[in-house]
């Protein structure tokens, strides 16, 4: 589990205790991705406000929200893993909507590629975190 050093954390042996979802790098990068998606969606036509714009921003915002909710529940490993699966699904929705925006010529590939790369990175992080949660005693 990769974490950035921030206040509110304490070290315990070789591992650091994650006290908040805000300590998770995957949550931090997901928040960055949401901001990028919101910024990109401002170039969509007004006719898309209640369609693609709404869908892509909701899907993007759902990623860090589900990571946070899964971590906050703290009931079982399976619960957190379940919320990470939901986050990954929302991430793939976001990727799909972003690729659709390129196909519809609302964005050019050069605009979308940095966010698509970040989505790929976040996807790998979610997969890795979920695996570690489910396979750590």
C-alpha cells in the first residue's frame, strides 16, 4: 500500500498505520483525476450538460468517494475490497466516457491522454490494493 507522508499518521514497526483514506495515494490520485475530468468537461457542448458531462463527472467523482467509503467503514476486508471494486467500475466508466468524448470530437487525443494515463495508473493501484487487502492475514 503506497502512502504519502502527511500529518495525522504514526509509524508502527515497518508498516505505517493508515488513519484516513486521505493517506492513500490511490485516493489522492483519484481526486486529481476528478479535477482533470471536470476541467476537460468544460469544453463539451452545452447540449451535453445533462448527458455526457453529467455522466462523466459523476463516474469520476464516484472513484475517490468509494475508496473513502470503503476505508471508512472499516468493518471487514471484504467490505473494503467490495468498495474498491465499485471504484474500479466507476473508473472504467470514466475512461469510456472520456474516450467517447474524443470520438465525438469534444476533446482531441492530446487533451485526453494525460487523464487516460492517470486512469490507467489508478486502475493498477486499485487492483494492487484490493489484492493486498484480500491476501494479507
